[in-house]
C-alpha cells in the first residue's frame, strides 16, 4: 500500500494508508464520558462523516440541516476543540438519501496543504488549511434512493473520487492543485432505486495498491471487484462475485491479495490483484456466496488473516488465502464503523457509542469495552493521532486522551 506521509497524521478515510492500520502506540486504554476526555464539542445535526487530522487541525463533514440544503466542512483545533472555520455549501435542489445516511457522510482527505471534501450533488470542494477555497467541481446530480457516501482519496498529484451510486456513476480524477479533470471512467449498470426499483449500487471508497511494480486503483463495484490504472483511469481487470449492494471498501494485503465484502447479506471474495481482463477464473482465490450477514464497515488484513466486524456486531477472522472462517464472535450491539488496527489491537466503534478492543490474533480475545454513555449513538469510524483517539457521535466530537 502507499506509505503514510506522517504516522502521527490521520489524513483520510481508514487512516494513513487507507486500510484501517495505524502505527500509533500507547493509545488510551480506558475512557468513559467523564474519564480521559480532553474535550468534546457539540454537533448540530447527526452525521456519519469520520474525522481526519493533520497537525493541529481536525476536519469533519457536518450537515447544518436535515434536508441537505446546508452542507459544511468544519476545521477544529485539536488542542481544545475550538472551531477554527466552517465552510458551508448551499444546495437548493432535492436529493434523496436514507434516514440512516445523513448528508455529508463522506470523509475528507488532506495532504497538509489542502483539504478536499465531497458534498455529493453539491460538488467537490478544495480549501487550503485556513479555509480559503482553492477550487470546486460540479459533479452533476448524484441521485440514489439511499444517498452518497464514498470519500475522495489522494494519490500523487491526483484527487480521485467514486461518484455514485445511481444511473450516473463514475470514477473521476482531478489535479489536486488546480481542480482540472484529468480522466473519467463511467461505470455502467447503475440504478437509482426510485425510477428503477432494482436496488443496486456501491458506496465504496477506492484504495491504491502497488502490485508487481504496478500501481492499481482498486474499487468494489456492484457485482464486480475492479482494478484501474490510477494515472489514466483505464480498467485493468475485473473479478465477478460481489452482490448488487456494496458498502465496504476493498482491503489489500502486502502481497496483493484483495478481500471484498458485499452488503445486504451478499457474497464475499478474495482475488489476486495484478491481472488483466476478466480474472474471475484465473485470480479469484475464494468466494463465499451464502450465509453472510450485513457488512458495512471494511475489513483489516493482519499477516495471513482478514478481520471484519459485521453490521450485526459479529466479528469474524478469515484465513486470507482460503476464506476459511477461524472464529465468529458476537460483540453485542450493532456497528457501521470500520475495524481499525493499532499496536497489536483492534478497535471497533459500536453504534451505541461504546468501543470494543480486541486482540489482533487468529484466536478471539476481547481486551476492553469503553462507553461514552447511552445517548452517544454513532455510525462513524474513529481516528488515531499522536496517542489520542477522536470519536464522532451523533451529538458530539470527542477527544480521548490520557492525562500526562
């Protein structure tokens, strides 16, 4: 995977390398709504966007109303939670979404010089670190019965976004400095779920992997896992076997094995990246077609194993190369968050505002359970930075830090 710019930063969705793994050590071991809380700030509306951090700045997508007419990006001082600036984007037209997917569900991305945020149909916006608008791009109307959620990523001089789902769905890359569109790949087979009642779509955020001395942009699409050339958007390979609905992002091992999970009880698969054309028969390692619970949060690969916590709260450990299920444990409750790995431990933020800490091992062991209280529901994923944990709930953004 691409290396992190700085280990102490958390620059985008799923962390420094976009795969849920962090180099952080000595994260807080205990917390509650009163213990080891450095600060918390009020949020005006529910949201699913996860925080990102660069230096002393935190960036958070935040709706200012329930109808999506006022969509904003916030910049927050990590030292004390003071809001440094807000940039609100108006959108007067109607745009559908699901009640569990408020507007501004995407997560921002930053490289320390600029921060880029996707407001769906309201456009893609780039600001400098002080909130000055550098460029914006009108993506056109993105229309799906359940809304949008895919987050932008940065690769070299490009900002890359999967814009969708819906009848219009496409991968698109921009020059991160100017906003000039560099390439676009239109992804066929979309449906809005309204005019066409077929429920189909992907909310996946793409990842970059280096396989056999070649960089690949990998995306979980509806029905297929695909690899693209990030330089020009050319489709390199595709693998059949995903379901019609995909919420998770793909995860890639150090030796180029990609694991991908469908949503809504759909199938899962592992595929060797680096192929050409239809690689279903040549590169697919395993395919689990039945008995899969709902998957929203993405998997993490550690060593020869893939780990995942389903939306139902069931945690799984798979053999990476075979798909063999080594253990399956019910953590209690539900989660939409993505599993994170740091310092030999897994962290998963549950929907009730609690965080489960598990041993990162092919033998299940729950190490800790921390709660922010019964009113702090969430569907977001935490962020780690410089020994601190940042937790976004419906009502607050929390900074968890052990007192020095």
